[in-house]
């Protein structure tokens, strides 16, 4: 309660400082908000050669299947699947990137290698089966094809790791036979 008892509250330095901070806060909010609303005309940039046109050529990746269900896998088993595709377009297809939805899935693909029209290639997707339970993972493929983004999906179930029960032996190795003793 600074300066309330001694004169007018609105003439106090406390009130003036509050007004200054509020004004500064409004200026910052308006500046940040105004910059977030910047409009970019993509057509204007293309006229001047500033913005590259997105991929979307006449090559076309046609997959035999875009989803693979492993069903049930053993813990540590083979979690690899080859997605086969054919270039059914009239120009070469170049895959520029393939990203998995998480680190437990790894795609292997012909990077920056032109896939000629009529040619077949594979994208190998490997899931780490040292994680038990249900899984559904995706791999996003970027290319210069007619549909520049394709999403491949793998799913399945990995059984829990089988462990043999251990019994304390106190360092004594036996054949499992324990003689009956009278007391």
C-alpha cells in the first residue's frame, strides 16, 4: 500500500510504473502478434524465381502394398519387410527422403537414385523387435513423383521375451535330484 495514505493514488510513482509496464506489455504483444500474421503470396515469389515449386513430376510410385501386418513376431525376431514399388509414370522418380515415425523403425531406400519408368525398386523397413507389445509405425517417403508424399505402415505384435525361471542354488550344481532325509 504505497502512497495511498499520503495523497492521490493516481499521482503516485507506483501507479505510473504499473501503467508503463502495461504499455510495454501491449507493445510487445502487438509486435509479436503482428509478425505471426505475415502473409506470403506464393505466386508472387514464383514469378521472381524466389520460391521453388513443390515436387510433383510425371513419375509415379505404385506400391504392391502400402501397409504390412507382421501379425505376431517373436521377441528379437525378424521385423524387416520389403515394400516393392514400380515407377508407372513417364519420368524417373527420385526418392529424396524417408523418415520413420520413431527411432525403433529404420527405412532403407535408394536415396537420390533415379528409378526409371517401368523399373521396380524396394524400400526396406526394419522394426526393432526387442520391444514387446503391439506396434503401428509409419515411414513417410518424399520424392519428386506425382504424389510427392507416400506413407508406408507396418504393424504387428511382438511377444514378450521368454525367460526361464531361475532358482537359487547357493553355488551348488545338482542334477535336480534332492534326497529325502529323516530328521
